[in-house]
C-alpha cells in the first residue's frame, strides 16, 4: 500500500512533509525519540528516507521516518543495515501506536514502515 501526500514526491532536505509538520506543530506528543534513538525536538527533527532519495527512494510515508538531523547526516545515503538498532526502531514505532491525527493513522504507519524494512532485509 502506498500513501502519497500532496507535494510528497519531492525531496525533503530541510523542508517539510506532513509527518514532520505534525511533529513540529506538537500534534505527535507521544513521539520523542527518532528512528535511531536520538531525542527529537522541533530544532533537531528531520525526515529520513529509509531508501535514500539518491538511490531511487521516494518521498512517501512508507519510506519516511523521523530522525535527528545529526543521525540523518551521519547515515547520508549509506546502506541502512549499518545503522540499524532493532530496539531503537521498536521504540520509535511504539510511539505511533493508536495515534490518529489529521491524515496520519499511526497503526497503519507502523505496518508500512515494517513492510518497507522487511523489503530492505531488516527483521524486527
């Protein structure tokens, strides 16, 4: 299943996407940790493409997670397998359980991210 947002098929370097916008507006109060475990704030949050944009990854919900700018920059477009911490991923996804705000269904988001990670060889 693919979920597209208006304007979502453009790179998100430094600008916004509904997932990041919801976080920055305080609409995701249960989300405090990023995909790699770093503490998220309005100033440190960035969008991370699971499959890098430079390698054909699309800017669609199932390919996007929230991460700190520091972690996002450290990974750059390197393979995700070298950066995986299963416990951090589980903690990240748990923050979205039961969340329903605007166009974001947290339970569906969790399923989409797990599906994408499995395609990339990551087992949770």
